[in-house]
C-alpha cells in the first residue's frame, strides 16, 4: 500500500513570513514587467482557517483572514504603482464583504466548460460595483491537443457576457495540468478566437478566424493548416466520455490518479467520472450518463484522417516545421492514450494478449518521450522536463512489469 502524500496549498495569512514570501514573488514579477496590472490570484484557498490559523478563524471567521490578507497585498501593489487583479471566487461566495473591498481592485472570474455559462457570475460581478473581467480558457490543458469546440463555445460565451454585463473585457487563460504535455501551438486557435471576439464581439463570422490563422499564423497558402489544427483538437468528441476539464486520452496517461494494476486503473476511471460529475453539478451542466462508450474504429479512423491533414497541410511560417512536428507527436500521444484504455478495458481477460500489447505500448511511449524531449527543448527550459514526464516514466515501468520485459 502506497502512502498518500499530502501537500498544503494555502499559506497561513497571519504569519508575517507568508506576506514576505508573497512580496518577494511579486517583486520578481514586477521588476521584470512594465504592465500597470498584477494578478495576485488568491483563488481556491482550500486550507484557509485550518492548521495554525484555525483558532483565529473560529473566533473571527475565515473570511476575515482572507480579506485582511487581501488588503495587505493591495496596499503593496499600490506602493509599486500597480492595479491589483484577483480571482473573485471567494468574493462571490460572500457578497456582504464587498463593501470592504478597495474600489480599484479588478475581479476575475473563470469558467472553462462550453456547456457552462458565464451569465450568472457576470450578473453577480456587475452587482458588486467592482470592475471585472471574464476568463475563459484555451481548453488545451489536460487534452494533449486541445478541445476545439469546447474552447470556441467557452470564449464566445465569455465575450458575450462581458459585453452584456459591463465587464472590462476577457482574459483567456492557458496552462498545463499534470506536466504541460500539450505544445503551445495547440493553443494558437484559441488565441485567434480571443482576438476576434474581444475586438469585434461574438457575432462575427468564425471564418475570419480560419482566414487570420492561415494568413498570419501558419502562412498556409492553400488554407489547410487551420482545419488540421481544429480537427486535431476535436478528437475528444469521439471518445464519448462524460469528462470535463480533460480528455480520456490524457486522463488515462496522466498522474491525476496513478495505478499499478488493472484494479487500480478501474478505481482511477471511477474517480475521474465522479470528479467530472461534480464539475458538471457545480457548473449547472445537465448530467450525462456516467458511461464511456468508445467506437474504436470510428475514433482511430478519425485520427488517421487528421494525421493525413497534418502531413499535407501547408505551414510555411518560420516555425512551420516545428508546429507540424508538435501536432504529429501530440496526435501520437492521443493514439497512445486511447490504445492504453482499450488494452486495459478490452484485453484484460487474456494475460498473454495483454502482455504483448504492453510491450508494444512500452516501445511506443519510449519513442514518444524521446521526440517529446526534442520538441520540449525547442521552446522550454530543459529543467522542467523531468518533472513534466514523471508519470510517463511511471507508465513505462508499469508496461515493463505487465509485459515482464
């Protein structure tokens, strides 16, 4: 039985060293930026009012801890001539504290699912009287190659609600969960959607996005590159999996929940489905049956089609070769994740066949990792690669044991 590791994600707001840490981090950012704004985050303080600050929170309330700390950060941002931005999660939960808020703070609100909508949050933000921005996402994290349709719907909804409820604008977020396995080029279509909808509103023709990307991002004379990128990011729709904030291909490979046996794999899938159901409930998304029903022939045929699109797309921009290679290795990761899911679900009852498939998966992932390192090194500092790929290496060990290599 492995020991579960627990990490605290929330500082003690009453410890002066916590503020000193925040101030030092802010100084690094502010000394290297000429922006007049700084986002201090402050979202998801899961352990607030626990541990060292519990006694104070029991007497005065958790929110007093939160808002007192926020005011210290605000004063420091002002001393550095910056306007403070922060996530509005806690503010929306406690509108009675809005009167204590500095009026120059800009609230940020995130929603990342196309099936969810910003309207209720935008209305609440407007009612505070504070300035706010709505924050959709690129949908590339937790996906390997993006979730194109979800991304477009999410960004369009944010722009529409920001216009209707008086937001300052939208800020499209981008990051990488569980190691940042997606390449930056997977987010290029989202950046173009953000530019169009933020500048001209969500009513503009989506064909302008394709035109812009082909002309100015990919430099694609035959206008084929954007379609390849869009299709590459839509594989998730054929997974037929009721998952949110991730895709099945990514989830089975990622370290969200590790596994060392078929039984632990089943437990991982069950937890992922329950987590997605919770995400749907919290975002008021109609429930979907908690069943994954892949038609493997259809999905692999689709991936084969996309592979051909990538191969033949004209991408003549200076980084065109790199973008094509990133797309191809991203697609190979998708195939690998689906093939792993198929093996552990459909081949489990034949140990010999499963063992042979584990050998094939071992060789495939070993090649993927070598290419991933080369592509990673083209854009990123090498020091982050080992941490990024820890769970891929864990999978290699799993394959080795399962196939007795």
